[in-house]
C-alpha cells in the first residue's frame, strides 16, 4: 500500500516525521508524493502561530477530499494541531480516521492498522513522555545533512507561546541514544548534524544535573564522517563558558549560533516572560564576538506584541542597527488562545504589526547585504547542495548558512561535484543575501 506523508511546521516536527516514515518503511509500506495514488494519507501538523494553524487545517481539508473521492482509505492527523484540537478535528472533519498526539508518533503503525479497520479514535501518550522507538529514521533532507533532536518540550512558558501545553516539559534525550542515532546517520552519508530542540542550551540539565551541551558536542565530534555540527535555538541566558570553549576548540562545531531574542525593550521582554534584559543581550552578544570573532549570529524577533509603543519599536530598530546580526527573521505577533499574551490589553492592529515588520526587515536587509559584500575575497569551505540546471555552476552553503533559512553560494566551475561534497571556494561577489565564488 502507498502512503502520502505531509510534514508541516518546524524541523523538530520533521524529525518526528522521519521517525514515523522509518516505522512505516519497516512494515513495507511504499511512499508516494502523489495524493491521487495514496492509499493512506498522514499529515504531521503545526499550530505554533495562526498562519501555521491555517496551513494545517487547509491541508487536512484538501486531503479529506481525496478520502471522499479518491482511492485513499485512511486519513491520519498527527503533531501539534492534533494534540491541541484532537476532538474538534474528529468532530468537524469526519473523513479523519485517527488523531495522534505529539508524544504518540511511535504508535503510527497501530494508527494505520486501526484506520484501515474502520476505527475513528484519538491516540495519546503522556504529554511528558519521550518516545524513543528503535527504528532507522528515513531522512528526507537529501542525505548529506540531518536534524538531530536532542530534547523535547520546554519549561520557559513565554507568555505568547503554546508549546509547553502541547509538547510538555523540557526533557533531554539520553546522550548515548543521541550518539548512536548520529552514528547511524553518518553511516547513511550524513555529513552535517543540525542540533535542534525547543531550546538546545539546557540540554542534559534534567538528566545529568547540569547543562551538558558542551559534553554532547565533544562526543558527536568523535563520529567519523561528520564534518559539521550546527546548533540552533540557543537561549542567550543559558549559554555557558563551556559551550563557548568547545566551539573554539572543536573544528567540527560551526561558528554559528541561533539566538531567539524576540525583543530588546526591557518592559516588552518582561511581559513576554523572557529571562534576559537588553543589557544582558548586549553583553552575551559582545562576549560571543570577542571569544569567536568569525561567529555568525542569527536571531528572531516578534513585532507588535501587545502594548508595544512606537518608542519601544524604535528602540528595537536601534538595537538591530547596533548589533548588526548576520541573519535575522521577524514575525508579527500572533495571539494564541490559552496563552497569557492573548488576553493582554492594548493588542496591536495587524497593519501596524506588518508595517513594523517591514521596517525591521528593510533595516536588516541593508545590514545583511553589507555583510555579504564583506565576504568578498575570503576563502571558505562550502558544502555542495546541488547543480544549477543547464549551467556549469553549483549551489552550496558555508558554515554561516543553515539550510532553508539562510543564504547560498553559487560556484562557477566545469568540474563535476556531488551533493554533500566539500570544496574550498574563494568568494568573488555578492548578490543580495547570496554569494558568488570560484573553486580553488
């Protein structure tokens, strides 16, 4: 039987998808990307913000039509939207057969069996469970890089965020399990590990009594075949001297950190439930750049948070201008039900949020374009991602570029390169966010 799998949302969700695909493949199911040929359709959903929720619902409704009129015999919904609105999904969309919560994805085979038997039900596990099925993940990222989810859940309880209610408390994956998984990925040809969690910097605190990300990094760096290790979602207040030291000493650890800071005004940060002040952000960013001069810093911001004044927005603009982040994304605030921020007074109009977002992104664009020009003349190691169609050119990424969110480098050469190859490249130009280079 053929299964169509739709994975929505973040890279943490994608790891869950790959585990489910591995379980399904072990049973002998065949995968398809053609909904008209699918016997079973599985949608791994997201509901982090309003737009993600709408995308998930739209996908469920579209696939429900294939359940009614096509060959599909079963429709299964998993992930965050399934956890949060499980009964509503079954009540409102009767074509859905099975709903799996966020910690029940290891039950996907049972869900398929139940759906094919004509059952309609919700499958849940304890929200603080940590599914660790003994299966080989089916990597969907092209084979040369893969995400390694090192923890689940979050204890921060920021006032705008629903994640702790649908993903549970923070819990680390045991280190020996992660090393084994990473070794398996390396055997499949993976050369770049991208460490993800709701928050990576707290890794190990619950298991080992202290933050242990630096220990994990040293263990992962021992794995033959792994060339790069990239760290995402580092809360700035949790960055330790030990983490900085391992980044300096271990050549496989990319000089790249993703720091989700969200804002720079102290009053807004406090109402967001964040654990840092503006000065503390300035201090940690300054420390990182002093200790690791070539570090690439990425961050995300929320604009239009309830009560944000024009002056507070201007303060954020000044902060971005001063800090000159290498990479930056801006989200407009999305009020999520069952969060404290959703019922705060002085909600901001959508057009104001969007105007402020546009101002921040225009400012960041100038910074990013200048940073790209500063790369001209540098020699860099590049991971090849693929060939440019009908041209003697390849596209790749430097250590400064996480896949799917950052820039690219285009390399003109007559030599034949393969995806996953590493090449020494001299940067010869920059176009907007991207670089141009020549093979050395």
